């Protein structure tokens, strides 16, 4: 991932409403959430939510798909993975022992063997 792409993505997440929206979309993968429902769940006016979604979309963190009269938004987990790996790539100077706590903290929430309820 290029530095400028990472900076754009991090800047998009550096605002509380956008971060809340992104986290909500991640929780609703792979189904996605319609734009109006996102606004309702976050108690944000729809026009304000639209501007936040546009910022996240330009950063490549979410993808919108038109379904009838509404747009269904999903988190772009591939871009999120790229961003996370960009941040962790040089983790602790390559010392596996120092990175172990980070990996251990991520494992319970991301274990593919666990089923989603």
C-alpha cells in the first residue's frame, strides 16, 4: 500500500462518525447496511451521513451498491486488511516476540473456525 493511500484511509477514519459507521459496516458483513439505516442507527441526519459515506468510499474503505432506490454499503475488508498490514508490516522491527501480543489479541476476534451468530 502506498503511503498516500494509507494516509487517506486513516484520515477518513479519524472522525468519530465515520469510524462508527465503518465499525458498524464491519459488524454487518457480508450483508451490508442501507444508507438510510446507517443514518438511523447512528442517529445522524441522512445528508450528513451521505457526506461521511462519500469520504469513506473515496478512501476505498467502503463500497456502495445500488439496490432499487437505496444504496447498500459494505465494508471493503480487503482494503482494511491492506491498511492493517501496512501499519503492522514493520511491527517491532521484525521481532516476532514483540509482535506476539498483537497477534494474540487479534486471533479471538478473527478465528475463521468460529461461526458467526
